[in-house]
C-alpha cells in the first residue's frame, strides 16, 4: 500500500468552516462516523493509520469506501519499534 507523505497540519488546513476530518479504520464504527460526517458537513476528509497492526485489510476497505464516496483519504505510517 502506498502511504501518503502529507503532514497532519496539511490535512487539517485543507478543511475549514463547515468541514470534518474523520479518523477511519475501515471498521463499522468509523465508517458510521464517516456517513454521519458526509450527511452533516460540506467538506469531509478521512485519515487512517498504519502502525504494524496484524490485519491491514480494514485500511484497504477504508480506502475503497472513500473512493466510492469521493472522500480524500490520507494514510499515515507510524513506525513501530
């Protein structure tokens, strides 16, 4: 999976006013939050995190869901030692 090099402040700066940033794992709870954000905010962006979790399939699902709904999705990689 290609991980975006965008910095957190660039994501935050891209949404202002009637906007939301959703932390999206691809699981049911965060996808529900994405749906609520899409219903209630004009501009929505989503962010996800790859941190060495055992199953990254949810991040792939999150990416697909965002593509289907036209939501920009940025994935940040967190190094694990």
